[in-house]
C-alpha cells in the first residue's frame, strides 16, 4: 500500500497532466479556429471555413473535458492539500478569482461561437471567436500566477506558521510569474500547432493534397513554428530566474552536483545521486555558467550546497528537462525544414510529411516534461522555502483509492476522446475534397443542430 | 461586514449555480427519464437547451469554490477533509456528466436512420446517470455542512460526531430534495423553451416534480427540527423567515402558473423560489460556515484579501453580466428561435 503523500502527489500529477493537455488545446485551438475563419472571411474561400468549423468541433470536445477536469483540480487542491490551502488560499486565491472571470468569458463566448454560426453575423461570429482565443490565453496566464507564487513566494510575512500582512496581489508580484506565463503560453501554441499539423500530414500522405489539407497544415505549422522559435528565448529567461531564485532546482535539472565556476552544461546522461556523477553525458564546457548567469566563468551552485533532504529528485528533474529541451529543438528543426521547403516553392515531400506526423505529439511531450521539471524541481517544498509538501497533505486515509479511481476515469475518458477526435479528423468536408467524400460517415451531421 | 459581504457573494454565486446549472442537471434527469412516443424529441430539446449554455452555467461552481478558498481558506480545508469522499464522488459526477454530454453530441449517428448511434446512446446513459447522482451528492454535502456533526478543532483537525454526516437521514433527504428541485427547475424551463406536445410533456413533468418538491420539503422539515435544531431555529428566526416566506409564496405562484399554463410566470417564480430557499438557508447558517466550530469570522482570510475579492467583483461583473445577457439573448431570447415561432403560432 502506498502512503498518503505519494498517492496524493500521484493523483495531483495524473489530474494535472490530464487537464494540461486540454488546457493547452483550449488555448491553442481557438486561435487556429479564428485564424481560419478570419481567412475565410477575407478571401471568401470555402475551405478555410471548413477548417474553422472542423477546428471548432475539436475545440468543443476538448474544452468541455478541460473545463470539468479543471473543476476537479480546484476541488483537489483542498481534497489532497487542505493544509496547504488553509495556509495559502487567501494569497493565491486572487489568481484563481481573476482566472475565474477570464474562464467564464471564454465559456460564454465559446457557447456563442459553437452554436452561433447561423444566429450571428459573420463578423460578430468571428469576434466571438477572437474573445474565446484571447480570454483562454488570459485565463492561462492568470492561473499560472498561483504556481509562480508557489515557486517564488512573496507578499506576506510568516508569523507563527501563519501568513500575515498578506498582499492580495502577491501571485502577480512573484518575479517568477512573467517568465512562467510566457513559457507556458508559448508551449500551448507549440503543442497544439504541431499536433494539428500531424492530422493534415497524415491526410496528405494518404494522397489528399487539396487546398483544405494544405491550408490546415500550413496554418497549424505557422502558429507552431513562430512560437517554437520564440520558446528558447523565454526558456533562457526562465533558466536565469531559476538559477537566481531556486538554485537547488537548477542544479537538479542540470544534474549539477558540485558548485564550480565555469560549469559545463551536461546534456543527456543518467545522474547517479549516490556518487554525485552523471554517466553517459555530453559535457559542453562552461556553457552552464553562461546559460545560468550570462558569464562563462560564473560560479553555479551545485547540489552539494544544499542539505540532502532538500534535494529534488535529480534523476526525474534532469531527464524531464532533457526530454523537454530535446523535443523543443527537434520541433524547431521540423518547423525550419517545412518553411525552407516551402520557401523553395516545393510541395512538402513524403519524408517531410512523415516527420511532421512523428513530431506531432512532441509538443505535448515537451509541455508535460516541462511541468514535471517545474513541479518535481520544487520538491520537497509545496511553497518553496516556506512549506514542505508533506506538511500540506491531507490527513484523510483512502487517497490511494481515489488515485486509482481517477486514473481509471481519466484513462477511459482519454481513450474515448482520442477515438472521437480521430473520427473527427478523418474525412475532409466534401465541398473541398471530393476524394475524401467516400470516407465520410455520419459524424459531419452528428452535430448539425 | 467585509466578511459578510464576501460570504454573501459566495451565496449569490451558489444561487446562480443552483438555478442555472441545476436546470442543466435537471435536463439530464429528464434525459434519463425520457419516454413515450416523443422520447427522442424530448432528448433533442434538452440537448438544444443545454448545449450553448451549460459550460457557462457550470463556471458558477468554480466561482463558489474559489470564493470559498480565497475568502475562507481554513473552512475550505476543513470541508475538504470532512467531505473527502462525497466531494470526490461529486467530481466523478461532474466530469462524467460534462464529458458524456459532448461525447454524445459528437458521436457518429447510426448509419441507417436519424436515431443516435450506439456510442451516442451509451454516452447518453452515462450523461443521464451522472446528472442524477451529482445533484443528490451536492445536496448531501450541503446537508452535512448544516448537520452539526462535523467538528473542527482549533488546529484544523476534523472528526465526526456519530456516523458519517453526509449519510445522515437529513443529508440524504436534502440530497433527494436537491434532485427534485433540479428536475422541477429544468422541466419549468424546458416547458418555456418548447412548444406543442413537447411543451405538454415538460409541463406534466414539472407538475410531477413540483409535487415531489413539496412532499420532500414536508419530509425535510421534521428532520431539521430534530436532527439540526440550530438550523431549524435559524430558519424560523426573524432574519430568515421572511425570506423563506417569500420563497414559499413564489413556490405556490410557480405551481399555480404551471397549472394555469402561465409558463413565463411559472419560470420567474421558480427562479425566485430557489433563490429564496438558498438565501434563507444561508441566512439561517449565519454566523456559522460549519456549525458549531467554524464561523465566517473565524475562517476568514486577511482583510486585504477580502477587500480584493470585493473590489474586483464589480469589474469582473462589468465583463460578465453583458456577456451572459448576450449569450442568453441569442439562445433563449424571445426575438429568436423557438419562442419566436411559438408566438407566431399562437397569433
């Protein structure tokens, strides 16, 4: 039987990982959808409208799952971490309250968008979509402030274990907020863009090289590539901030065991906590000092500066960080390949399309890995330097049971949703793709009302 | 006063959730109970009524939770410990209800007819069952909070007096009551939003559900008297009784309106009925959040936080209210859709 702390962390992780996929799609898909609708209005070309309608359906499915799994998270904050919430609810609440408004606006205008194709003028309909895309992005930015505060708590005084002199805007004053919000927002667009591109690459590999598929691929990759190119810049901001404010986390994610000047960047490899070494790694001399502090000779704190009990899990943090960066780099390369081919006025070749298919889940892999770095790297703290995770956990027995139940629930929902999205993805609308008409089944009319 | 205002805000959000999302849960109940020659048409009318608005309606619950943990963090912690199991079951219901509703809507239709396909029918069952259990569980949680059997000590430890409070007779009765209220609100709303035979179907269902509401209130009252005397005395006190009296009058008006085919009047009165009921409960609970150990003032967040919550509300509402008005005008308004055709038909 696993203990309550492990089970609670696992349940939080399962719930967050599940929610995060839909939260990211809820931010990314509406932008794709309004881009397509905007192009439809501007050019009058029907296949853009078909794309917008298709993406709206995907948004409808994923937004609903994101909304209910997000509700679960707001309860789980208390169900799994009541002592943490008793301590910090009054501080991080402002982030959730403002996010609540943004999310409310998103839900309202999504209802208008999804069901308003015939009831609203084209311009009003597009405007509703713009509001959905904008408020979705804003709600993500606002809620990340709560996590930023947990990483870098400010705006209160600790007196006898209670927070006093609380600044209600504390989450937004956390210096971690800006770069975390930037990094996570970009990651949502990257993950959504590459995932959507994969759908159209599959279609084109099956011979459907019509305007609908080509535009779907190009639009999705345009969003994905622009954001993927910006991501290393925001990642650099993050790294420098973490180096300054959470040195133990930086040391863990870089598997940097010993404090030294001119520290090398350790790429890949398996950290061994017992011996303080990293096997099978590539070392780039002095690069870590440069990346962390902007100076090739700067001293970078290693894990040996911290008591062992305050180390995060080095293996997980380091590997997750490598996965995130690796996926990000691969995706930048993939985007560059596509636009280079396009710039040379070449039709995307089969190998390029195959690469887009293979690369389509990597954005989500990177997003999940990045959150693992953030959260595992914060351990053993729930509020960095203030409250240990084990001191925030619920005293209720039975968390292993709810962990099991929620894991099964999310697995079933994930499989069902993947199946529905696959049905949605196969078969272009007949108007733009006569060749695909034969594969079309009833799903197009399923939601005609 | 600051504390009371924030608590009042949470109560208003709870009322909005009960009326709006309650109607959506009720829609699911009538989906599960759909029968007769117009079974598919009933389900379609329910899905049509819910589709554009259910997600916005659902957000009111998130507001209640956020207001609770922002304004009263230690009470939120105590409730999360005390109601660990029913809250998890509520989440199960909420997740399954929402997911099943969209999964059904986007499932392929069966190849040969306009009937929903097999996948859609299965998700329809999940949707209906989840819509039934969720309001019952929410009602049970509400009953447990008021039961007086959840004891919270100064260090935040929680213990129960007697058996599990959310399974007490009172909590079960409140759960059943919540179910009946949701079914009633939904049927009244649906009767307003349909026409012809469907309207007759939903009006008849509203009359049945209304009878259930009355019967269950008769059951709950003695239970309150003996199982939660503090709440009973709060309800009959000079503070709460006038509000509840208005609620009873509204309930009678809504029943009369239904009977006399004055459906718009019935709808307005139903909203007033639910609002007064919950407001009366909230006033009777005052000054306790969890009787008898957790008071509003004892659990309140620092003043600065409460002030932020209050000051941000007008700005948030300035965005929300026009948006909500627009949403309901487009999909439920008299100038568009079914109600429009109905007016033409009767002219």
